[in-house]
């Protein structure tokens, strides 16, 4: 696209991969799921053993 003129009304279509400038691994999804499970277990532990 270097040297190409873009008109004001022209639409530019870019792939997800190009727009994000790389791959998107699903590691974040797993980290969020594991964190949520740990927080739920912590709350259960606090209410069972730490509550009066």
C-alpha cells in the first residue's frame, strides 16, 4: 500500500491477522478461567473456615 493514495470515501479491508500484527494465542482465555476458579475456591474456603 506504499505510495497509494486513499480517497476519503474508500473503504480499507484488513484481515484480523494483519490488523493485530500477529497471532492471537488463546493463553489469555485459560489464564482467566484458572483465575476465576481459584477466586471461587478462595471464597468458598473463606466462608467455610474463616467465617464466624
